[in-house]
């Protein structure tokens, strides 16, 4: 196992961070298949670029940056007409809905609400609220100023809450909902 | 500061970014202390954020994900790199010994190569790499030997495959054409979501393959992802089977699930 002073090792990085990366990938893509694919691509790229990681303590953010870049590349590729493989093959097991029952939130509703957000709003939300990165870490990963991260978080989260509450009160989410830029 | 301004500031300034010295933050906090309506809104926001965070983190991790990632990383890393040469004088004699050992090793390798050539055994990696090229080319046919007519030769026994899986032109292939030892064809099946999944199937006699898979059925095998291709290999009835698809191994796991459901 690597400590803070030892050389980074991808095997250790898999053991330590694979669950976080998979969750991030799933919430970005909404597909178990694509999330696992993206997680594997991230680690394979990490193998090739490991010399860029100087500090093991920053490995989590470094891996998230790779994963996000891979995801953005996929989005660009998809715009050219290539569909993600197996998009409809797998659906994620339903998590325990009781935890969010007070607000009527379930995993599918949340995923639909996240999916309706542009990526530049979705990523900071996932990273900050759900993976507990700091503003500065997210800013580093997204290569934007901290103020931009704060603004995107604020607007993205307000939109997320509003969408989920609307869904709870008025029925299923409208997938075409979009945040105003 | 009115309610809207205070709520906007508080929304923007949560967590560690809240600077105690920020006058707007101080004003918003003061407003919050005096305004019961805003306190209710903020409390509601925080409760909802916690609920959202709980649901969002509650993503089940697929069984075996860590093992599959470790396997893919292991395949990517491959053998360890040779350490740099040491040019110090004290190492010269050791290098001479090394040269003799290397020559002996080469002789051994040549002997092993001759043995393998005589027995016409091919590594599973070699077969799958060739199949990847075939997958990229979107064609079907024999890999290494013989002429192949997909209309004529069809494989008999493909154990544990669901009825919805269509094996193009393969029944009877191996029994009728033993000289066609390793063959590749396209296969397709319906996923649970209704999508059509296409891939490549390799079938080879066990005796032709070195380093063959240990799994005895498709459902017991572990899918592996590498360089944009996912594959699953198993050994059954004297033949090695490899199913390959472009992209992640989700379709293969779906196929395994269908096979398990059918066999149970």
C-alpha cells in the first residue's frame, strides 16, 4: 500500500479509488456499462501517464480529472454520430429509497435531474456534494477559477433542488429541462 | 440585505469558501439570525442537500469491478521494464556471465519455438489479437488457415448459449473441417434492453491453444477489457471459445447473465 511519501502505484490506486471513480462515472453517464468502461479507461490512461502524478495524496483528484476528460472526449465523439456501446443494456440496481423518502427523491429521478444539467454544472455538483472535494480541488480539476466553481455549484444545485421538488409535486421529470446559461 | 440577497449569498458561500471576514457573508448571516422565513428555507435546503447526497452516493458497485480493473491494469502494465544498464567496472564480469546465460536462453527459446511450431500451438493472446483485427475489419472467416465458406460450415455445439443468440454459419464447422483449426465468426444477441449486440466469436480446439482459459463455461469466465475491446474466454468440450465485443464488457456480462438465467 502506498503512503504519502512512496511512489504512486496504479494497483494501489485501483484498490483505493475505484468505487469513487465508478460512482462519479455513473452519475456523469447514467449507465452502468459506460461507467465501468470509463473507469477502466481512466486507469489504463493512468498507467500510461503515471509519471505526471508527483504526489500520491493528489491521486484522487488526478484520477477524476482523467475520468472527466475521457468523458468529455466521449461526448465529443458522440456528437460525431457514435453512440455509446450498451447504453440500454444495463440499468443500475435501485438503491434504498427510504433514505430520501422525506423528499420523495429516488435514484432515477436524481439521475434524470443530473443528466438534464450541462456537464460543466454536473461535474462540480457530483464532486463537491457527493465526493466532498473542496472548491479549490474542483477548480484545479476543471481548470477554472474558484469563483466560477462556486457560481456553477450554486446555480446547479438550485436547479437540481427545484427539479426534484417539481418532480415530487407534479410528477415525472421533464428530461428536456435545461439550466439557463 | 433583503431575503433574496441573503439567500443568494448563503447559497453561494457554503462550506469552506465562507470567509468570516467577507462583509456580505457577515450581513447575510446577520439577516439569517433575524429572519425566521430564511432560516426555514436554509434548513430545508440543507436537509434536501443531505438527502440528495445520500441518494447520489448510493450507487451499487458492480460485483467483481475491482478484480476486472486490476486485471485490465495488469494487462496494460505487462512485464516489468528491464532496469537500466550498470556501466561500472565491477559489473563487467557479471555481464560476461550474463551474455553466456542469455545465449543459453536463446537456444532454449529456439528449442521451445521449434517444439511449439511442430505442435502448431498458438497462444490465446495471439488468437485474440488476430480476432481484434478481424473485429475492426468487420469480416468473418478463418484466422490462420484454409478457405472458409460461411454459408457452408456451421458450428454444432455452442454450449450454454441462449436461444436468442444467433451464431452465423458455424454449426458443423469444426467436425467437418478439422484442418480449419481456428475459426472466427460474427455473433449477435438481443440484450435485456432490446438492443442488438454484435461481436466476434472464436472457436478453437483446446490442443491448438497455449495458455487457454481456466473457466469451464461462459458464465464462469471473467470479462477482460483492453485497448477498446472486451473479451471473455472459456474452455468447454475440448474447445476454447472467445467472445469479443467493441468497448466495455457490459454486453458480455449481459450475455453471461442471460446464460445463467437459461441454465438455471
